[in-house]
């Protein structure tokens, strides 16, 4: 039984690296859970490994908690031993964690050791560098950007772009009043138009009444 050493990196964060040693007869589910033991993420999320080319083009899918529509089309991580999908000494897998809030990973086999260390419990985290980016949860009042910057959105962001200061409130109020006055003027114009047409029709009705009087 061999030991596979996999190098795992985030597709968008090259400085975050994990190396995991794992037995060849262990499963993709074991690798999946080992990865997120090292990232701190919740492993109980729908995720998939894809057998990959050297250019990271995705092939056959190996899934964990697949959706209903995919259940009949994919193999499951829990039933898939790593050795059954290693066709190259530098085999690559494209890995997507959490399809609701996905992160993409590159997983590459970098070393094969023929004899396991009896003093190590596998999977084993052999190397860890860089902090995994924070997960942005749905409906979070304050989302955190993976790069560490605050991603809080506000309906008043446009004020910052205008270099707004509190003294500008009078100007904003005046702008609001201008908008209200403009609406009032539009309503007055519509009223005048309706009155104009109303008078025109009333005059024509009076004319018709006068013309009918001559008939009698």
C-alpha cells in the first residue's frame, strides 16, 4: 500500500498551500475531509473532485452530497478509492468545495511513497502555509471579503464617492425639494391640460345644444 502526497492550492490564492499524505486505499471523502480539517471549513457541503488534465480541464466527477439531478450521473466520494483514479504519477484533480458558495482548488499528486510510516495516522497534514480565506455566508449582515477587506454594502455608498460631509445635508434637502416641486409642477401641468380639453369639449356641447334649439 502506497502513500500519496497531494499538494492542494486555492485557484485564486496561490499563497495558501496544503500538502496532505494519504493512503492509496483511502477514499476521496477522506481527502475531502482532510482538506477542510486544514482549512477550518465545514466539510458537510456539496463538493466534487474532477479528474483533470494538465491544463485543469475537468473530466469525470466524484461527488460528495450531490444534488438530486446529479445522483445518477456521478460516483460518490465515499465509494471511490484514490488508487482507482490515479493514472499518472503527477495526476491532477480539479476540486470545487461548496457549490452554494464555491471555492475552486487545484489538487496535484506530487509524490508517491511506497511504505507508510507506522507512527503516522493518515490522512496526515504534512505542510500548511497561508490562511484560508473567510467564507462569505448568505444573508450575512457583514460579509467578509476573502482578501480581508470589508465587503459591507450600504445604500449610502454613493455619498462616500461624492466626498459627502454632514454640512452637505442642506444641499441634499434642497435637491429633494426641487424634485418635489418638479413633481408638483408636472401635476399642475397635467391639471391645466385636462381643464383645457374639458373646456373645449364643454364649448362644443353648448354649440350642439344651441343648434338643436333651431330645429324646434
